[in-house]
């Protein structure tokens, strides 16, 4: 009886050791592959980007639409230039006021 238990224990230990060895090899392989294909870190230095992709696309589309309408419908060059400069100067403040996520 004792010999049978000892044999079973030895088999369990050998199987456990083989399982640990396979897991260790698999983890080493994964670590090497991850090191080869490490993604580049891009970002703002914050946890999440300041604006989502949809917000950025909306900002660009609205700005381009306003510039197109200005240059297409106004005939006066000084007026076109003034509205373009106004858009470039005022857009950062308008974006912060409308899309800022902070609540008071």
C-alpha cells in the first residue's frame, strides 16, 4: 500500500513539475514575442486623450465648413481674411468652452 502511494505521489510530482516547466517556457516565449512587437507609446502624457477622435473630426469639419462658406459666399477679400483670422484666434477658446469635460 505504501509503495503504491509513493508511486502515485512521484507521478503527481513529476506531472506537476512538467506542467510548471511547460508554463514557464510558454511565459518566456510570450515575453520574447511581446518584446519584439512592443507597441509604440503615443499620447498626450495623460491617462486618456484630451479629445476623442469623433470630437477632433467634428472640430475639423466645422472649421473647414466655415472657411469654405466664408471664401465661397463673401466677395470682399478683407472680410474673408478677417473671418479666417477670427476663426483661427477664437476657435481654441470656443472648443474649450463647448467641449471641456470639467463640471463645476
